[in-house]
């Protein structure tokens, strides 16, 4: 299961959510600033959203690059 960690009102987060919905990719959308900061600090990611896939945390850019074959643009 893909998890998207977001901030309230985050435009990039909303865009990624829409892309996943449009692509019919199951995911969990989590809006939790404290958790996002904690994960970002540990993973070295400084920008929302942060995506967890198969136990690995990555930036939105890295997630899209890794999964371009299943995402509809």
C-alpha cells in the first residue's frame, strides 16, 4: 500500500493525490504535520509530500519517476 504524507493545503500533495486517483492506484492519504516532519528528518526529505512505498520513503519526484509506468498523466 502506498502512503502519501501531506500537509494541510499543500498544492503538490493535492496534485499527487489526484494523479493517484486518476490512475486508480490504491493509496492512503495522511495529513499529519508532526509525522511528516519526523519522517522527512529521518529520510532526508525536506519537501511535502513524502511517499512511502514498500517500506521506502521518497519525494514526490522520485515516486513519479519510479512509477511512471502505472501513472496516467
